[in-house]
């Protein structure tokens, strides 16, 4: 495949990649690094403390979560995106990961550009998506499309992760077996259901989760009283290495998701470590977890408890193989390159401009 010049526009809220929690920024990093490995020229528009082998362009020295700016963060985010829409012909393709803020820039651009939708749709943004529904969109799961089926989806590209960064474990911790929960400490992630399932089945549960300011009340009322430091443990917000150790040592990862989550990155991280996933059948779960092969898909707390009893029937080797086949960063990058080719061809047909041209063809 010919070398491409690619712009990746990341959110500024977290650095790329985030040192702890941060799904979108992590995926942008994985995609960017893999594209560079494959020989493409990539410019990453992100916070100044981001770490990348691509060329880094930034308008703010640190992630906005670390250093709140003196001006509206939305202004900085738009300024960062605008840098990607510089001289015509600078890029073959521009890849937007910040959502609706960049839509007017994409609509006015003569350069091929697409948006990966990383979040679900809300009542507040549906009208805005519909206004720009003809822009090229990539969904991260087929399930994500359900609330807004009429925008211009050009592909579904599942997330991918660098398998070499997630060590496979053929065995869980057999000395003191445990289940794992990893995610945000929020009602929609439902760690309270993970605790209920662990207690009812007699298993230890290790939880690692970020607690945002608006989630403190939920934590104090529903979770903290159940944490005894032995059967139910809270490990805090973990960096990459301890997160992988947690997942690799678990007999299963519980994912009792209570909303239509578009993807759920922790599921493929768990599979990469060889750990099967027991998950509620919401959102993308049936697309990610192959029921009876890489995990078990359930519909109630009772079914989750029953699934825990049979988790040793699943092969950890199968979990890892499934992750390598379907959810590696290489597979994700190859899928995006095919999309880039398609929208570049469409843009050339529409404008008469060829990739790399600085003027419109006569």
C-alpha cells in the first residue's frame, strides 16, 4: 500500500496515551503508533505531554485534566483540530476523534476526512449529527449505530490493541483465585452487580476503577460499604502494568454493563491476557464476546452467578487467539487504511483533486 500522510486529531482531555484511565486517547495512540510502524507519515494533534513516534502538534502543554486552561477548553480543542486543516494537500486524509466539534471543519475541507464515533449518542447531539449526516463516519461496533441509523457510516472498525503489551497467562492465580472488575466506578458500569455476583458465588473480587467527582456519592453509598479488603478489594486507578497483572491473574473479568456501551475496551484487554469475560448482553458485548468460546454473555445477575460456576470450561488459549485474530492494533490499522483509501477515492471524484495536489485539477 502506498505511503499515506495522515492527520490524527485526538481529544485534549487526556494525554495520548493516557497514563491511567482513558479509552479514546488510548485507541488513538495504538492506531497512530501502528500506522507509523507500517511506514505512513502521521501527525498527531494532541496535548503537549503526549508520547508518540509520529510528529506531535499541540496547542496546550499538558492534558486539560491535569492543567485546566484559563479559557474555554472547547476553544482549545477546536484550535487543535483547526491546525490539521492547514494548507490544502498537506494530508491525504484527516481522522477526527473529537466528535462534533470538528464537523464544520470536516464539512468545509477538500481533504478526505472521517470521524470515528467513540461515544454513544445523546438527545442533545442527535440533531447535530443529522445536520452533518453526509460526512463519512466509522462506528466502533454495529450496535453503536442503532440509535442513529441514517448517518453515513462507511465502516465498522472494532478497536485493536498491541498484543505484545498484554502478556498472556495460561493460568489464573490458583493460590487465591479471584474475579476482576475494571472500569469506572459508575452505576452504568455496575460494579455493585459484580460485587453481588462475587459474594453470591463465594469468590474474591478485585476491583480497579477510576472514581470521578460526580461518582463519589455512588461509591460511598453502594460500593465502599462492601469493600472489606479481603473478599472484596478496591485497588484504585491502575496504570498499564498493574492493570495487566490484575487481568492476567483473574479467573474471569466481570463486565455487568448497564448501558449500550459502544465498545468496552477492557473486554479485549482481558481476552488478550487469556482471561474470559462474563458480560451482560448490552451494546457491543455480543459482537466482542463469543459466547461459549471467549466468555459468557448473560442477561441477569442469576445468569452471571451461574456463568461464574462454569468459567473453568473455557480455554484461556482460545481467548488469546480470538483477541489476536480480531482485536490487534495491526488488524485495526489495516481496516482503517481500507477506509482511508475509499474516502480518498470519493474525495478525488468529488473535487477533481488527487491526493497530494496543492491545486484543484483542471
